[in-house]
């Protein structure tokens, strides 16, 4: 790793959902979902079908958001450390001006 380069990458994911009131069913399309989301959704559906439960669409959205924000705190803390390091560099050695 090069000094000053963050180890994180971004991951894009897409979600499309359509609810059909006449059948009370939904169609979901997830593009590049995380592995964690896929595993947790399978577990949720397996558990629900075993108990005859149908989740609200909001529950699925909340599951997606909870999987998406898993590593944000660590990422933000790393950015904060990076900023503190940059700010602590003496002004004579900075490659930018404030």
C-alpha cells in the first residue's frame, strides 16, 4: 500500500421493487447485492416460510440498509485519522495551500 492511500473501495448496488396491490405481492431486483445481504435474506425467507409469515416490504428495505451500512463507521474513522495526519504535516511540507 502507498502512503496516503486509503484501503477502502466503494461498491455500487441497485435495488428495484414493485408492489402489486391486487395480488399483495412484490417483485424485487437486486443488482450486485452484498454476500451478507444474500445470506441474511435467505435465512429470513427460510425462517418466515417455516412459520407461515410474510414480511413487510419495509423489512426487506431495512435489511438492505443494515447490510449497506456495516462498515461505514470504520471507513469514516479511517478518513478522520487520515485528515488528522494531513493537518499535522508542517505547512512548509504541504503540497496544497489552506
